[in-house]
């Protein structure tokens, strides 16, 4: 019960964060409406258009001086250790989630758990939101596979015959790679 409440709180905070980011980006998207319409007319899918916006956002963050590091359950400990060794300022962790077929936000449990696992391994003070994400991770840590198989995206993957993908996603700390965005591409930051 406690983990469900914490997960709900984390999901709510993430939705608020996504809404704030979306409203900040809305003016940019509105200005690019004509470009998107042309791309769609010549065959670009919603997924492709969304991916371009995400890639552009990551590149803008990196260009603004932020270090962008990709993390998940598979490399959470490696990313935490890397950040602890290098971070001299605030670290912002964003659980990405995914999109439903209609384009609306679909919070993904594996992304929330990955963010919580990274945060749990970080030194220093944490915001209440970060504390909640780490608490959800600690609550599920011993039963990650069970939790992922029971969540909606996990059930969907199993129904589609993608159980191997699920086993791959639940392999906590199976990788020591730390993907860092440099010059527009992710490279191993170790």
C-alpha cells in the first residue's frame, strides 16, 4: 500500500513536471506548426515528429551547458557512481515515460524505478520528490521483475510475446556503461 501511494505521488509530480515543460515548449511548437504540417504531409509519423522534438530538446539542454546522461535500471548504479564522482551542482533526474498511441503521456513504471534507483545511489541532499522516487525504488528493489510483469506495459509486452524485452529491462545494474551526450551523440562516459 505504501509503495502504491509513493508511486502515485511520484507519478503526479512527474505529470506536473511534464505539463510545465510542455507549456514552456508550446510556444516553440506553435511556431513550428507549419513545419510539422509539411513533414506530416510528406509522410512523417507522429512518433517521428515526437522523436525529433525530444532529440532537439536534449541537444538544447546539452548546448546550454547541462550534461545529459542516459540511465535506466540496467545501469543505475554506474550512473549514480559517475554522477557522485563528477557532479558539483544540482542533478536533475527525469523519468521519461512513453506515449500512448494517441500521443498522450504514458508514465512507465520501469522509468520511474530507474530514476528512483539512480537517485537512491546519489550522495547529498534530495528534494521531497527525489526522496519519494528513491523510496519507491527501495520498496520494489527486491521484486523488480514481479513489479514490471504486473504493470500495464509489462502485461502488454508479455501479451505481444516480448517477454525477453521485459527480462532485459528488469536486469538491474547489468551494465556499467554511462551514456553521456557529447557532440550530438551518446558515448560511454567512463
